């Protein structure tokens, strides 16, 4: 194996593990709400299950950041995947045994969410080290990650539609459980040689007889107090709460990072309502059934894969700010309006492909901006808090969707959600700080300088 291939193996292994795990998760995203909807007939209970999944996921993702920095992102990611396999697998097992009451389902879903939170945050925190180890542009890595996510969404949606129709929604969850086990095995095998940047900095500094350098962009006046690198002798002397505060202080001191987090939090609220309640109810009322749900998500994801591949290839040369605005105009609010106007399934699917293509540009652009602005020694804390803030309203998405449908009906609910989505995504056009997205930072050079100083 060539030297370049060796350096890129951890990145490719991480992408493979993500593809496997996300495919299983996307299956459960369709199978679980359909299982609840078909067994209870209640949109409200379906929303409660979505809440039980997302609330602990978001909470634990936010709180796990200091643990990720101290224990290591790789260890947390592998351990969380292995434990998640057990939690998810218990749902079909107990259902088959006739022991799955609704409270038990809520408890298992909450446990799975509590494990996924730290696991997802840890996987996300691995990205800067994977990029540096592989020697590729940040947009290339975030574009590939987005392409993998979209491909997994397409495959998971298509698989879920067939599996739910063939073997039932509960048994379809077995695929999600198996995917967590395989993901843990792939991460274990492919990322053995990956060392966190902070640990490499400590090793180099110790060899040269000097203290680790400050993170790029920090100043004595504005930067949070730097924590010792993970694994150093002083690591245990820094309290958990202080580590957590350092991450939050940095996040709230960066207006663009905080603005991105808040905007995505709102869009994720309505995305969750769309996926977990609005689309399943639309499919049930229109007579399309679970097959139409899987087909719509698969077509959308197929367009998104193409968009993400294009973004991975050319996003480094595109103006980020305008790309963000155009992409959200194409793929955001119109998704709700198309369903509200009761277009034929063919029209919904045609728009879904176009919307998916536009959505493929969003994560590569936002991901590159986020990772470029976080110092190496704070990646675990800040990225986990950023991600948790982005996901903070998702637990309420299913509840909001269910209550809106119960209160005003499906069509008005879709119109309300679409209007709110449009406002959230276009507000940045009125705020000058968002134009800082176009200011690219030489991340790898700055991180390399941190290690060398």
C-alpha cells in the first residue's frame, strides 16, 4: 500500500463506518415512526417516540464534549456504536416476545438516543484529525462525508420501504442494530494509527522541551484558557465543568458559529417534523403507504448524493455564502409546500430529486466553515456543543408536527412549517456577519504550525 493510501485509510475507514451506521439509522427513521403509527394510529404518540429518541441524544451530545476531548473521540465512537446495537436490537426482540409496552418502547428509544448522542459527537470530532492525517482539503472531506450521508439516506430509505412492507416495521429495526456492530468493527480496524492533533502536539513539545503551543487564532485577551492536551500529565487536573465552559465560551464568542448553530436548530426542528410525522401522515392519507415514504426519501437522497459529489469536487472554488442561500431556496421550504398543494406523486418525486441536489451543497459548506473556526484543542467540546445546539430543537419536531396536524390538519401544518423554514434560512441574507463564510482559513497550515511552534 502506498504512503498516500496509508494516510487516507483512517478517513476512508471512517467514511465506510459512517455509511454502514447511517444506512441502518435511516432504516429506523422510517421503520420506527411507521411502527408506532400503524400499531397505535396516533400522530401524537408517534411524535412522543421521536421526542424520546432526540431529547437524550441532544442532551448527551452536548454534555459528552469534555469526555470526548479527554478519553478520545475514537474510543467513545466505537464504544457507543457497540452499546447502541444492544439497545436497538431489544426493540424487535421484546416485540416478538409480546413484552414491548409503549412505556418500554419509549425507554429503549431513549436509551438508544442517549448512546447515539456521544457517539455521533465523537465521530464528528474525529473529522479535523482525519483531514490532517489524509492531507486533503476540508471541503473535500466534508463533501465526501455529505455524499456518504446522502447515499446512506437513499439506500436506507429504499431498504426501509421494502423491509417494512415485507417483514414489518419492528423486524426492520434489526438492520439498524447490526449496522452499529459493523460500524464499530470498521472503526476499530481502520483508525488504529490515527492520533489526535493535541496528543501529537504534546509529544512534539515534550521532545523539544517546550509547552504545547496556543491554538491558532487564540489571544491571551480573548481565548478561553487552554486545556492541557488529552492524555497529558495535567489532563486530570482540569475539571469537567471547566472543560465544558471553555467550549461554550468559545462557541458563543464566535457570532458566525453561533448564528449557524441557531439557524440549523430551527431548520432541524421542522426537518424532524417533516420526516417523523408530516410525511408519514401524508403517505397514509394519500394512500401511498410506507412504499411512498421510502421512495420519496430515496429520490431526495439520490439527488443529494449527486449534489454532495459535485460539492466535494468544486465546493472549494464556490462562494460559500451565495451557495448557502441558493441551496436552501431550492431544497428548504418548498418541500413542505409541494406536499401541501397535493401534487401527484410523480410531481412530488420530481421536485424531490431537484431539492436533494440543492441540499447536497449545504453540509459541505457549513461543515468546512465550522471546522475551520475551531482550534484543535477544543474540537471535541466545541463541535459537540455546536452539534448539540443544532439538534437542540429536534426532540420537539415530532411533537410539533403531531400537535399541528391534530389541531389544524395536515395541509395547514405543512404551510406553517414551510413558512417558518423559509424565514429561518433566509434571515442570514440580512445579517452581514454571515458573509464571513467566504473567508477561508488555511486550516491544515495553521494546525501544522500549532504542532511545530
